[in-house]
C-alpha cells in the first residue's frame, strides 16, 4: 500500500491532498489499493503515452 502525504496527488480525484490526518491518509491508501488505482498512478510517472 502506498503511503500518501499532504501535497501528493489524490488517486481518486487528481487534486493535491490537503490533509495531514494519518487515519484519513491510511484509508485513502487502502481504498486506492482495493480499487487498483495506485499501480496505474505509480506506473505513469516518467512514462510518455503514445
């Protein structure tokens, strides 16, 4: 599970994360993992789409 922090891009809405609440950030990570969103976000870093 990816650990999110304030300023990271939210995998659900694409906006910067504006909270420092540890429980909320852990929940976000669990939700992103369950939905399979964190892998696609990590894979897209540094790669160009054709």
